[in-house]
């Protein structure tokens, strides 16, 4: 059985999740579900980054003196958010867990043994918002380009990582592995950084109030990014000493896909692979950096009052509607805009009028013309070829394999449109009036009902709740349908005749 290990970044918990965090995690969930359907052993990781100055300051603002209590409370909120949004992660890592402390210590000592850690003095700028050491070239009018706030000038005697030792090796790896950093513009961006701007990086801090102590030097804390990146190893038992842990790590590493936002590209596409090289570990197959998105054209900001809570939004539109909108509206890898107006319009037009209406009218006609049962199919009716043909599945899988989720949904909606057009062309209400056209009516209705079953499979990784609703209304067992291998499930004719449908209510009632 092939394996597929994918991860989201781990998130700072100085606040609750917003729609931007949900976007990355939903994309990861879609891919995890898709690869499970293809028969892979999937390990899907997400979690929280807790050894951060930002978290400490957030606890102080919240008037919470017990940092651990604050971290426990906030991490629980993130976990419950992903549960409410139907995220199917296999593990949730917290960087304050003992398993992570063990992994970080093991990793640090390995890199140190290999001669890539040394002591030196850092004098320069530090952005608390980014949790990053920055150079003057990174600043705009002395402000962080991302957070628009002044960077703090500091001078500390710290430990450094010999990042520049790996400049040539990184450039070669990127050249030899064109899929390593995606999309292309991010690959070009990181190549430029490595060649012209990359320097050794400080990997510890003095006067820390939170963080993992440096092994054998407890007066210093490990720099949050050096610590945080190791979480991808921790979760698959890098620090474990048991035989079981060693087997798990050997089976799952390297990661197949690491999803990140473009703002943390340098950490994941330069520092992280160099760290792995230093520790004699293989590099991830692909690091994919998606873009930012705005809200109705403006940057998401508490001061503007436009931060979108995905859980509250899902109470109005459903999880699947949000998943559909994010993946169809924003081309993955590029910047995009989230609009509540476009969400509502898209929901009513695409989900309610097109997909939802197709499902309801097909089931209504089955109830009316076929005694509420799936009719037999003669396979002889001219012009009633299967609507989900080999080309449909080929195009869908190609789009999913290349992270083109908008195109994958486009393939699905091509089937929806063709099915609606077929109904208008064949006019089953007229076929039902004449006994001589009963055979054609049965063939037409079977074709449409089997199309709904296959639409369920096409939708399953992207809109899982919708897929299950369609199968339930077709009278199918969700468990039995999902137990099938996708290669067999997509073969035309999987819907048995005489199954009694359960029409129910429209799956996407209009929102006024």
C-alpha cells in the first residue's frame, strides 16, 4: 500500500482560527481524503506552535498569568474548530508535548555533532510578529513588510546554525527536483533568496520566558522556528526509542506534501531542508506555498472588523459550501479574495440551483415515474451514453493530482450541467405519457441516477457531507459505498436496479 504523509503548518495560538487558517487546513483535508480514496495509507498532520513569544504576550493581554493554562485552553479551541469543520487529521501536535521536547533535543544534538551549530553574537533586527530575525533589506521604512510594525533592534550572544554550508546543496536539490517547491514563482523566489541573501541564522534566544531550553545550556531557549519545524518529525516518532516508533518513522518519512502560506516560505524551503541535510535526513517531496487572501478587497484585520470566523460561517452555509467556495473561487497557489456576497451568490446559483436542483429533480422524477425505485437499464438506448465517462475521471484526477482544485470542481460541474441539459432534451415527463417510450424513460432515469452516484464519488474528497447526502437519498449505505475501492466504484453501472430511493429535502436549500 502506498503512503501519503502531508502536513499543514502548525499555527500560533495567540488568537482563534480565522478563515485563512481554515483555508490551508481544508485544502490538506481534501487531499488527505482524496489519497485515502485512491488507496494510500494517509497520515495527515496539523497542530499548534506554542513555544512563541507571541503566545506569551497574548496570555498577558488576556490577563492569564498561568501560561500553560492559556496554551491548553487555546489549543483546545483550535482542535475543536477543526472537529467542527470536519477535518480528518490523523494527529494534532502541540510543541509543548514531551514527545516534541525529546525530538527537538535529539535533532539539536545530531546537528551539533555534525558541526553545524556554533556560538556567536547576533546584532540586528527581530520581528516579534514574524518570530523572525530580519535584515534591513527585509524592512520597509524600518517596519516589518508583513506586520507594518517596527522591528526591534537586538544584540545577543546566541547559537547559530551554519545555513550557508548548504547553499550549493539546496540549489542543486531544487534544480534536480522541479516539484520540490511549488508553485514555480515561489521556487524562483527561494532560489533568488538562497543565492543572494541567505546567511547563517541565530537559533537560540537569551532572556526567554517560554521555549525549549538549549541542551546543556539552559540559560538559552531554542529559537521558535528551529523548534517548530521539527514537529513534522516528532509526529511520526522521530524522538521515540521504541521499535514501533522507529518503524513508523521509517515508513512515513519523508513527507510527501507540506502545505504552507507564502509568508513562511523561507523557513520551510531554505532553513528546513538545510536542517534536514545537517541531520542526515531526506527532504520532503513537495513544499507548496499558497497565497494570501483579502476580505472583500481589504486585508483581514481585527481593527477593520473583517476577520471571518469559519465556524460561525459554517452555521449559515455548511462546511461543504465553504469548502466549495474556497476551492472554486481561489486558484490554489495564488492570492485571492474572500467575499461574503460572492459566497451567497455562488451558493444560491451553483449549489442550490444547479447541483441541488439536479439531485432533487432526478429523485422527484424517480418517485413519480419509476415507483420510487431505481429502474433497470437496457444499455440499448441511443444517445444515452454514460455521463461520467473515462475522460471525466481522468480530467478530475489530473486536476486533483496537480492541486488544481478549481479545475476539479469545473469537471464536476460539467457533469452537473450535462445532466441538467439531458433532462431538458429528453423531457422524461413526455416519455412517461407513452407506453412505447417506457424503455427509454427507464434508461434515461437509470443514467441520471447512476450519474448522481458517481457525482457522490467525485464530490467525496471535496464536499464529503454532500456526497453522503446524495448516497443516502439514492438508498445506498454510506459505509458500503465508501468501503469500495475508487477504481471499482467509478466503473459505470454500480447502482443496482430496484433500490428504493429516499428523496428527502433539497440538499442545498436557498438562502435569502
